[in-house]
């Protein structure tokens, strides 16, 4: 989880979409706690950085659809 905290502390508006991509990749981990934290980070990105909300929502929807299969 420390890795996610460090990434989020370094995240800026300029790199928010890049960090979002990393968080999406982390959601495929087998560690449930790590995935939960990555999902929370996606929510934080959506709230903190203007213009990222649609991408974050789309990513979360895709994740829920892929996990439902």
C-alpha cells in the first residue's frame, strides 16, 4: 500500500491520466487489499483532478464488468 501512497503523493494534474492507467493495472492484482486501495486511488483521482472523472468512471465500470464475467 505504501507504493500507492507514494504514487498518489507525487501525482499532479499533468500526470493524473498516467497514474490512472497504473491504478487500473494494479486492479488486476491477486492481492485483494491492494486492489481495494487501487480502486480508492482511482476515486481520489476523479475527485481531485478536473477532467479525469469520465475516464475514472469508465475504468471502474470496465473493471466491474470484467470481474462479473
